[in-house]
C-alpha cells in the first residue's frame, strides 16, 4: 500500500495589516472675539458766536424783492446797484450769473429769477418791470450788520437800528448767522418781527 502523501500544513491566513490609527480631526482655531465697535462720542455743536456771525454779515446777504416791481426791495434792504457785487452775490447764492445789459422791460440794477436760479445786472436807467412779472424782480441786499436787541424787551433794538419786519429778510439773517429757522407765527407772549434766542 503506498504511503499516503503527507497532508500539507495549512497555509496560515495572512495576518491582517493593522488598521491605521485614525487621523484626528484638526482642532478648529477658536473664533476670535469680535472687536467691539467704538462707542461714538457725540460732540455737542458749539453755540453760534455772535461776533463771528456779525462779521460774516459784512458779505451782502440778499433776498428777492417783490416780483414785477421796479421798486420792490423790502424796507430793511436796498437794491444792488453795483455789477461786481451783483455777480458776487449770485455766485455766493449758487445762482447762474447771466451777465449785464440794458433792458427796458426788466428791473433796475441786480435782478433775479429764483425759479431758474439766474441773476442779471440791468444798466437801463428807467426800466419798466414788465418782463416775467410773476417770477422775476430786483435782488436786494440787507444792510449789515444785524445786531441782537435787548432780551426781554419788545422795543429792544439799539439806537440807529430797527426791527426786521419782513419774513424773507429774517429767514436770510438766520441762515447767515448759522441759526435754525423755526418759521413764522402769531405769538402773543413773544417779540415783534424777527426774534432770536
């Protein structure tokens, strides 16, 4: 009887490769704390300086006269009769300077049409005021300087001055002084005409 072939030794199962260590998730960088917004500091607006305001008034402050009138400047103003001053006022107001000429149907001296932001200077000696009578007229300058009257007095204007009685002039003076225009009304306990605090 032939000798049986020896049973081959079983091939051992291969040793499994060890599982690699898992790569740890990267530690997230901490979120930086937001920089707090700086606390805004509110600087109170300084009170207008009367002396400085009065000095600024030496530049002519102008208001339109009555439209369609060749003598339309309010009592507290005078007509602008100098061409160079007329041009300077137009520039200061942000209006378009349209030049000078002699126009019989227009207005004497410096004239304005606010609806189109235009200013001219008329050299005609006796214009009739017929052109654009509802939208154009003289440009009038206030007589500087404006002064503050005595507080608490309804007749407190200093000698040689008078109260501003025209709303347009009062409004323009407020703007020049750097003050807030609060409007017009009828208040029995207040002061006549243009008043200030």
